[in-house]
């Protein structure tokens, strides 16, 4: 337990620290706790291939041909989920490779460095979570498109 004197000293020192002030410093600081990136708000991590992600998004747009803003949003969310699933599969492969190479030490590249061996169960949980989200997103997208197509095909009251 910290003494009152230590707490007061900590508070004084905290007031001197303003944290990062430059845009680059703030951007770097925002990634301090990034471990596996599965729950990240950013779709593409710095070390990942942005063009590959954009190619995936274009393929999904070509496949689902969204026409409304909602359909576009659902396709974009789907691309992010698929990208995260890919990232998770790469994490699992790295974990397996390193576990069999040297069970005493895990040395992940880039964002994987902080994933301890004891958190392996998280991979399965995240895979299940992302799988369900992909399934739900596809269901929502198909329902939206079906509603739009039914509205187009339904005869208007003026025609009847």
C-alpha cells in the first residue's frame, strides 16, 4: 500500500506529464496496448497490407453489389470482420509455430509480441465471436437486399 507521502509525490509528478503532444507521438501512444488487433477499432494495422484489405473490400462490393447506404455499411463491416478473422488465423499459426519451436518462449512479430501462452484460449473465443458476427452480418445484408428487391418488384398502389 502506498503511503500518503508517495501518493502526494505521484500526483505532483503526474501533473508534470502532459503525455505525447505531436501527432506522431499520439498515434504511437494509441497503439501501446495493441496485442492481437482483434478488438481494434482500426480495420488495418500499421504492419498489414492496406492494399490487400482494400482488394478484399472491392471483391465483396463486386459480389454483393450494395446499392443503399445501409448495404454499403454492412459490406464494409463484413470486410472488417473477414480481415480480423484472417488476422486471428495468422496469430494462431504463429502461436502454433512458436510453441512447437520453443515452448519456453513466444516471440511474435509486431502486434503478436504481447500475447502470452496462457491466452491461447482467447483465440478460440475470438474465432467463435468473429464467426458469429460474420454470419449475422451476412444474414443482415441478405435481408436488407431482399427487402429492397421486394420493394422494387411490388406493384405500386397507383398501378392496381
